[in-house]
């Protein structure tokens, strides 16, 4: 399961996650970053680097943040 960026990232854009991603699967959107689920290798580097704890493994995304699974996927379609 890939990692997903959730609402704490909105308007944050610190980019620490982008800097540590070994496969460059994180891209900047209009108001937050997004992780390409087809490129993510599930290494966890982005999750550890996130200053606002916005990144979760897909199966661990809190219920109230579940819409961000589709938001991240849709960004790359």
C-alpha cells in the first residue's frame, strides 16, 4: 500500500518529504503535495520527514481523512 498525504499538508508545503523521497513520487499541487501511488515504493522516508504528520500508509489513513486517498490518486490521473 502506498503512502497518502492528508489535510495537515494543506497550505503547509514544507517539502521535506520531497527532499527525502528516493523515487521522486511526490509532486506539488495547488495547495498541498501528493504521492503517486503507482511510483511509491513504501519506504517510509516521507512519513518520517513530514513536519506536520500528514503522511500515512494507505490502510492507516484515519477515517476522517479517507477522502485524501482518492484525492492523491486523482491528482495523477
